[in-house]
């Protein structure tokens, strides 16, 4: 892993696979570090011939943190959104899409297959819509257009998203327990992750970087960003939309709306998949990414 100057920020990133392979950029979701793209998932993509690049978004992991802008005023942001006004935020998703393109610039990559999960899917959509020359193909996983008429998350998922985690510097065990419960609520009911694995993931994540205010600013960026239906209608790259039918945080209707908005997009709905990518589904997700990449080549 290494930091690189990308536009106005330094972004942590790494690359795997044949350096001469087609570049594939992985964009992770809200408050999640690049390591949430597991090494096994990355290695399986690399084995399919891609040069796989993952990175920490701004305000998370080891990339630059925007300490100078302070924490967001969530009450003011929610109030502005409810009134149809521009929320007072430091950045929105279009800025984060610009970070992804700036990373490609810094790495000397003209265009790449763009793959994003959850908030990362929203960012990937904007890369494909606003930077078509940089996008070989688009894969949007467990994401949405952001249209306000779409079904909302379940009450349980909303409660977990909004529940502050205990500070791991004061009580690591309480933090781990909170993380495990959240993973169970959000995860795939048909593919439960062993508790020992969830525990290890929580500990390794907090040991690598702990910065909860970055989560808040990223969440504010989502709230401040307009819905994307009209932008997605102009996407010219081949696209695939992957979504779990059991997703409690971003209901499957969000994926269906995304696929409907993008001309010619393939929709892959997966039974028993929630708001995660469990190991048993790596093959199905990677096969879909490979298919859309093949469409881009022809």
C-alpha cells in the first residue's frame, strides 16, 4: 500500500495483478476502508486478468482527512434537505468521483473498469456519467439512484446506521460487539459470516484506522447529492447492476431503478444476499464483472 497525490488529496491505494492487465478500480462504501475489499476477492479478480486497484476514499482509512472543515451539522443538513435547499456540506459525491478520476490520473491510467459497492456504487455511477472517457465498464453493487420515491431501509438497518459505536480506545470489546450486531443486521441472511471472522474484521479495521467523523462527512455527502436518474440515462459504458434481494439498507428496488436508468444495463439479483458480499457469492459477483468487461471489449 502507498499514498499518492491525487488532485488536492493524498489517497492510500494498492494494486494487484498483471501490471499490463486492464485496470479495474474498486470503490468502497460509506465509512469503509479499502480493506473491506478482501484480499481473496482482489486476488480472484486479478486471476481473471485485471490490474486491480483499490483505495481509501477521502476521510477514511489512511487517505487524507478533512479535519479543517470540522464535523458536519447533521441537523442543519437534514433541515436543508427537507426544505429542498442546498445542504451545508464540505463535499458531495461528485467530489468523491473526482477523487477516483484524480487517482487514475496520478497512476497514469487513461480508463478503467469502475466497480463500486453501496456509496461506492453511487460514486462509480458518477464516474461513468460525468467521466465517460475514463470508464471502460460500470459495475454498481448494492447501490441506488438515490431517487426519493424508492423504498427506504428497514427500521432495524436505519437504527444501526445511526447508532454511534462505542469508542474502541476506551472499550474495544464493546466496539467489537457493536460491530458484530451491525454486521448481522446488514448482512446476508442466507450467508451468515462466522462470528470469529466478524470479530477479526472489526479489530483489524480499527487497528488500521479509526476516524468516525469521516463517516459523518461521507454520510453528509450522500444526503447532499441529488438523485442520479437523469445522469445515468447518459451513461454509454456497458453496465451491470448487482443487488441482493434481502438487502435491508438499500432495498433491491434501488438496484432495479439503477438498471432501468442505465441504457442496456444488465441486472443481477441474488437471493439471500444482504448489504455485503459474502465469500460464497464472490464467484457470482466476479463473473458479472467479467461479463460486463467482455461487453466493453466488443
